[in-house]
């Protein structure tokens, strides 16, 4: 009996103590945001351009875009996957500009090599004719034969060789105006070919000789 009385007395004492402690304390409701880690600094998502950042283009590409605003320098281009030797790459150019792009969904490849003088330019072109196109064909001056399965135009001046290729036929006059800014160019050679066609020597050294006026 005494043991039972002690149990009830102990329970009564604990209840009184707990009640007193509860009345003396104020409970604070804590907002979950106050205890969760917060990012430092403020962000203005309206200025976040990471998803819409435009790819920078070179001055060489910007020049083309002025003539053809819808040119696309991004995305897949089938011409990038082909394997072909470009001999001017190995013959001491002083500057090279190269780009792949699509126009009206048609892939193009454009390269421009600059050389120190006309001797180096002509030497690079002649060496290229010894191993031209996908199958490294040998081509003679003014020879009308297939040089590549692609369409292409090559312009050769005193210090530059410019090459434009595509899987479709190329309008030489339109692209010549776009690439060379409507300026008159004293071409030493201009060769032009349709896909799987034969090379057309639009300008060549022998043709220049024929066109010279004969002195009386």
C-alpha cells in the first residue's frame, strides 16, 4: 500500500513541475524558410541570357552574313565529315580563313588562303592541281575533266586562293559578288564545276594570252 501511495505521490509531483515549466515558457513557431539554407545574393532571371546566348562569328563570317542574313553557321554540316586533302594548307600561307555554313538548307564550305606574293600563290595552286579533290586527281591547266564529286568554285588572284564548295550547283556570279564585295578582281584563274561535272576554266592564263590585242 505504501508503495502504491509513493507512486501516486511521485506522479503528482512530476505533473506539477511539468505544468509550472510549461507556463513559464513561450513557444515560438519557426518558419521553415528561416532554417533552410538560402542562396546568397539576388538574381534577376529576366537578365539570364545563358539559354539565349548567341554564338560569336568571325569577321570573315560576318562579311558573308551581310549579303545573306539567313546564313546559318551552327548545326550539322555534312561537308565537315568528308576527308579531302587541301594542298594549300601545306604550302606556307600567311593567313587562312575557313567556315562551314548552310544557306537555304544547303551545306557550304568556304576557305580563303593568303600568301606572301604571286609566286607562292601560283605555286600553291599548281601543287593543288597535282592532287585535287577526294581522289587526289591530277589536273592540267585548261583541262576539262571531273575534279570532285561536289560543286565548287576556286578563285586565284596574286595573293589569295579562295575555295567554295557545296553539294548543289553554285551560282558563281552571285557568290563572287558576296565574297569579294563587288570589287573588281584581277583573277589569274577561276575554275568552276557542277556536282559530278567537268571543270570549266572561266579564267585562265592561256585564255588571257588569247584575249590580248595583236599589235599591227
